[in-house]
């Protein structure tokens, strides 16, 4: 299964400087932020395997589904589909593909 979506929160915490370096097809990495005070299903997305270069979050509804699939042992991989926006006074956005492997 492939899910296409936009990341949210891309304009916070200097993430715009990180997003400018992303390229279509690039693998992304993620961390479940179960201790997040706003959403225990929060999924923070990173540009690096060391989880130091933040680029945004999965939107709330998708994050809840993501965590539920995680609990069932499903493998989920994220990739940059497209970097959008930019230009004069426009923020960059990130469209991603979530690839869900149904069976381990």
C-alpha cells in the first residue's frame, strides 16, 4: 500500500533550512513521539538516519493509523515525493510517500 500526504509543521524549528536540502526519492526516517503532550501518536519525520535533521510531522489522522500499523508489526517506509513552494515569501512544503509493507 502507498499513501501520499503532506508533512505538517514544516515551518517550525528552522525546518525550512533542512527542507531545502531534500530531493525527490530520498528516504526519510521517523520517530514515534509517544511522550508528545499534544498527541501521543505523533510521528516526527527526519531527513537523516541519526534523527537529527527534522523536516516535519505526519498529520494527526495519518499518525494514528501509522502507530496502529506499527503495533501490528507492519513495516512503513517514508520517501520524499516532492518539495513544493518556495520562492518569494513562500514556505517550502514536503509531499511524501508512505510505503506500507503488509507482511513481514
